[in-house]
């Protein structure tokens, strides 16, 4: 129906700075997809407790499916329903990306070389339940079942007894079905970029008030990339004068300990580096401030997406040139507690800062292959360094190796010969770090 399509298109053309409730949000996303069908793909990854769709708009030259060599990126907002700034600035980010494509050379290259997934709201029920906007706290923070979605994921350090919510399960399935490399989740109530780990134990050095991941240097870089391009986050002044964040960043655990958080889950089980962006001192500010929030975050949002092209990527293949899924590919000296593995197309992506690294590719049951790489800063070229591995003696597909959803980081005192070798290396690294600090 032509009139209906015209209505949708006119909706897409005018995005106001106001709060968009569920129906308007859906109408806007459908309008954008109708206007830019070859650049966008709109789908729902599941439903909330009350049955609202969890919409994701995918943008890129190949929006409907993964293409070898093109990394997957995501932004998720509004997982706390009363933290609303991220929800609206992601709509404006969508608007900016689709209208700049083919006009702005940087945005054009970004969209041609990256598949960008945007979820404006992970907790639509909580947003709709927030009748009285408040700067500090409302019950809309939680989902319809009264659960905090950012305490609802499996935890790498302790048993999380919270029952997994539909919204959480939908995101876990989504992470499993895509090869996400980099992500951020958008919150409110502070002004800071917070990074993994949110939880910890003595293995990760949390006894010193800081829970360090094997990729701590990369996480610090990612957090600084956002804060330094934000209008004021980099100043680190915090919101209440008492709390300051040097350079506008913090280790999650150093700020406050958190069990079952989404960013740790992404990193441990999703092979995806995620940081948490706190974008406003006021959780649910008046709508007339939204335009300023968009201006303050616009450059940072784009610069952060570019970081998905850091490091090294490639394919692992067998003697016939067929991809080998589930091969382990990691940089020496930074093993992950759940080893990072190739996807169905035999692809791996490792975010690493510029420098010299030894990349270790292992097909279980065969000899490892080591390659030394010199990684430049390729973010401006929108492509990580390419390094493939070919196993001439392999002609089988390794079994799917899933990582258990139980706590994986054991305390130092418990570490025994039965524990995975990766853990021993990590324990040793941590011990050395503690000694040399």
C-alpha cells in the first residue's frame, strides 16, 4: 500500500529530539528500513516478558548476513529501562549513518567494511513502566519480572543464581549466532567508560581493588577512545564531586563489584570485547536535553565503532582449503579462560594494540602453528591485519567445543594440576604482575 510506505518514509525522514515509546520506536525503525532497504536489515531477536519485540537494526553493505572478513559490531541501550539517553542517541546514530552513507567518505567506508547492529532498547517493558522520569532511580530499571538484566548473565567468578530472563536469553542467543568482535552497552547515572572485569577474585588481582583481564591494555584503549572523543567525559569529574574518574574511564571492579554483568559475559563467552558507557548523570533527563546528549556523544560513537578494526583477523583452513571451525586462535601471553575459537567459516578476530605478537593457532589433536605478526594501527583503513593459517595435515572438522556456563576463574588456592593449562598461565601472569607492581 503506497500511502503506508510513504507514511513510513516520512517518519524516517524526521527524527525529533524526544522520547520514542514502543510504537513510535518500531515505526521509526520500520521507516528507516523501508527507505534504505539495501543498507539495513530489521529483525527482532526475541520478546520481552510483556511480549514487546527486541528490535535490532543492522547496517552495512551486507546487512542481512555475515561476510568473511567483515567484523560484527553492536550497540545495546536501555537494558535498565529508566536509563534512557542511550535509547534515543542510538536512534540518532541510525539516522546519521543512513543519511551520511555515500555522502560522507568516512561513514561510507565504515559501513562498507563493518556490519553494525543497533539495539535501542533491551528492556522495553522497563522503559514503558517508568511513568515518572527521575534522575536517580525508578522501578523501571528492572524488567517486568523485577529482575536487573545487568545482574542476570552467567558469571565467570561465582554461581549466579538469578533465573535467566527472556531478554537476557535473547541477547545470549544473539551473541552465540553472530561473530561479534566489539560492543558497548549504554547506561546512565554516571559519566564514565567502564571496562572488564566487573567481578573478580585473586586470580585477576581483585585483592588489589582492580580486576584485570588478559586484554587489559586493549580495554583501557577502548574506554579512552570513547571518553577522549566525548565532549566532557575525558575530564573525569564524575557527577557528585566526590567521585572522580581519571581520564573518564574505570575498571568495572574498581568502581563497584558486580555479578552477572553483560560486559564480562560478552568477553568470556561471546569472544566479544564490550565496555559499559555511562552517558548521563541524570538517568532519565528532560527531552529538551537530548539534542545536547547527541552532540556530546556523536563523534565518540563513531570513533568507537572504528576500533573493531584493531588487531588481526584471518581464516584457518585445512589441506583442501576448507574452513576449520572451532580451531583455537589466540595471541601468546594472553590466553582466554574460554579459548577464543574460529567460527563456522574458520574465521578469527583478535583485538590487539599495534605491536609485535605471536599468534598461536591450534586444531585440537594436531600440532599448533605459530606466526609472528607486526600489527599496525589499521583502524583508519577499516581492516585489521590479515593473517591466515593453513593446516596441511588436517582434513576433519573438530568437534564443537562449548565452554561451560559455570564459574571458570578459580581462586589461586584452588588451582591444581587438574585445572586447565590456560588457567595456570593466567595464575602465573597474575602472580608476576602482583610481584612486579
